[in-house]
C-alpha cells in the first residue's frame, strides 16, 4: 500500500480524506465512501495503487472523445472503487464490487503502448480514476515523459487542489455530467451537481474536454433540463462536445431503455447552444 495524498490526521487516530467533496472522516481500520482508501493506525493509505482490474486498447472514440486525435487508439486501464454509487452504474462489477486485480509495472504499460502504432497514450477509465489519484499521477508523469497523451474518463468529483495537481499531467478528459439537477445527483449518485460543475469549469481552462450525459427516462430527460445543461456549457465554450447517450437497464435501475426519439429531440435542443452534439448507444 502507498500512503494517500490529501488527508489530515484527527484525534484518536481518525483521519479526514480531502481528495473529493465527500470529505470522509475514517476510523482506524475503516475505508472511505470509495472503498479505495483505508485508515491504517492513523494514516490513510491507497488500497488500489498499482492494481488493475481491466486493461484494453480502445478506439479513442469509445471514451468517448471525438475531437481528440480521432482515429487513434489508447491503452485503457481501470481499477476498483468509485466516489459515486450510481443506481444505474454501467461498470458496477468493478466500481461497486471487489473484482480480481493484478499488478502491471508502469514500464510494462509503456512497452505495451509503444507496440501499437496507433496508440497515442493511456486512458484511466472503466471505474472512477480520481480515487486512484496517487497511481494515476505517477503513471501519467511517466507517460508524459515518453511523449504520450494522457486521458481521464471521470465523474468529475474531485476537490480543486488535487485536481489542479493532476491536470499538470493530463491532456484530455471525458466528464460525466450525470444530470443537470441536484436531486438526481443526491438520490441516484450520492454526490452533488455544483462540485461537478466546478470541476468542468476548471478543466475547460486547462485541457481538452468533452461531456457525456446518459439520458434516463423520467429522471433527467426533460427538454427544460437539457436546454439548461446545454446553455450552461455554452456559457463556458460552445465548442465543447456533448455526448447524449441512451440508457439501458443496469445494476439497480430497472426503468425501460430511453426511446431513441427522445434522444433525437434532445439533440436538436442542445444544438441551439452547442456546436457539437452527438448521440451514443443507439
């Protein structure tokens, strides 16, 4: 285990994690909300440092990033744990459960990336990469030293100080904007909208970003909500690509799939404010 960054020691060997907005106060022997950081005798440790649950070469468009080196591939890795507990999680086997993991040396990852002529670098994805903070930071630094690009696929739930440090070695991100109402974030994800909006605003000033919103019937599919979302994004930059994707039942959510017609309609609304709006999962 590697000692975690961004925490403070409290009385009676308790610690407060300062990585994400949850700000977990963790008793000795316990883990935080994300299940990836544990208090060991008054010190906070990263449980997933160096441990990989999933690895593959993916088209960059699968992240999805449509405006960042299109046509290339990227080495993609994930671990376990998440700072959200989304009822509809697409990768719950690794984000909410405990998968099999294995260690891969950073230099081996670089070797793999160099063997694929179309590979532009590494993506931290599949589960939530920001809770893998220490490992992502170290691996991204090495990949940058080798001239590769680095990508995050993230829920955008990270405090400003660690985010600014991480962005020094990240080139692009696809950020999930789960909805544009705080009730959805609290009830469905157990997070908050304002923290994610702030994350997006900061990233937009420093790296290439694209936004993904999974459209779920009755929960975040109203015309008014998507119009407000698109209007807000355009106030940052109307060239930010927005991916509206189709929901299918998954994990604990049993609502029926999103009608395609809903996506077509919402795309036209978003296009009134944004230059690039794409549909996914259709």
